[in-house]
């Protein structure tokens, strides 16, 4: 996913695995002032179930976080060769 987003011109700062791998839905979390950028990321992904504003994210230098859910599995071919 990181390579896919980088290939779309986004600055991917950090990649991590979720604490668990049973998330059904792909979600985007963002800090208030990054709503426009979060919407841009959402437009690049084949499926996003929600875009959620948060006051704080895990790290100070992270402004948008994408949680990949199982709903992306049918679209895996989009990410091949990224």
C-alpha cells in the first residue's frame, strides 16, 4: 500500500502493521487541518468506509493515517507492481 500511495505522489512517512488484522473497513484518520489531504487520499483508494477527524494521532509528525481493512482485498490487483 505504501508503494501504491508513493506512486500516486504522496509522501508516505511511516508504515506499520495494525495491532490486529481483522478490521473489516478501510478508514482514514486525520488531524483537523488536513481534511483536504485526507479526502485526496480517499480518492486514490478503491474503497474507504469513513474519513474521521481526530485531535491527535499516534505521532506528532503524522497528520493522516490509513487503516486498511478487509474490504480492500477484492481490489488487490490494483496494488500489484506498485
